[in-house]
C-alpha cells in the first residue's frame, strides 16, 4: 500500500477542489423539487462545474461512467446514473459530486429530501450524517483507520441500521481513488495509522434494513439494497493535519 502524503502545495490545491465540490451541492439544492429528473440535475451540475468553476466533473467517463454526477434515490446505495425518471414527493436522494481542479480531486455527497419525507427516512439520513461526523471527529495523527470504522459501525447498529461493506472511503488527491481504503466498520486499534498530510474520504452508506447489496447487471453501475429498503450516505474529503483534521468539503450550512 502506498499512501501519498501531500505537500503544502498539493494541500492548497486539495482545499480549492474541496471547496468547489461543496459549492456544487449548495448550488443544486434549490433545484431539487418534485417533478425534476435526475438527468436535469446532472445537466445543471455539469454546466456549473465546467462553465462557472472551470473545473472537470470527475465521474464523467471514469471507467465508462456516463454522467457527471451520481444520483442515488431511495433504495439505491451508490453510483446511481442520472436519467429521465422524475423525482417524486417523499423521495430521498444522495448527490455525489467529485470535481477536478488543477489536477486534484474534491469529493463529497449529501442527502436531499424531495418535498416532505417520512419520519423514518429523515431519521435514517440523520443517523447516517452522525455516523460520518463521529468518524471525522476521530481523525488525527496516530489514529487507526479501524477506530473510525468501529465508531461508525457502533453508532449505526445502535439504531438498528446496517453498514454497507462492499464500498468504502478512500485516499484522494491527484488520483480519484488512492490508498488507503477507509472501511466504515471494523475493530478499533487495527488498520493503517493516520499521518499528517494524508487526504481521505469518509462516506458511510447506512441501510435501514440488512447490509446486503446488489449490482444492477444491466448498467453495471447502480448498486441497490438487496431487500429494497432505504439507504443513505454522506461524504466529506478530510485532510489529516498535525493537530487533528480539516474538512476540505465543508458547506456553509455546516459552519453555522
């Protein structure tokens, strides 16, 4: 495993890319209404990233992925492909944004509510965000990756939810997916030890039902819960600093 420690110059580029990714999620929020298609949301994000930010949408053509963002609705765990289906009242939607600016990646996602949503759906999203935040709170030099996975798993399971195991966080920088893998379950005191200068994503996928997932064979991308129950995900890109951590994709709403 070759974990890349970022230089001060690289960290500055990561800050810029992270801020841009966060701005895309802020920009798209008002457009998420019943009746809009995920294809339309993709077009708006693509135009904003390319024309306003002068950046590159990383998912587009990544290993053949056909769109600029991932839109995962209700039982879709991750890698949902934007399409012509209209969002409806009560849907929950994850939008996953990764931008490349000056050769460096910023990667983030959050859940959006389409109109009013059921209380159980809102609760799942809240706990998933708490899982991510608990993992992030631990990040500092000397901490094991297993510590992060363990705290996320414990919180999710304490609410009778399950943690998806097939997909995980990752190192990030000039590469979209770098070492190490950041599992959202595990045992404290195990795994790689964090060092200042590492950049990684923490992005737990939490299911209302069982943890098992299935890949859509037709499109080769869309991952759904095997039991078709709801799932949620939040993601931030994190820098390990000498004193602790910095969230590179922090949105304005989270700073308040």
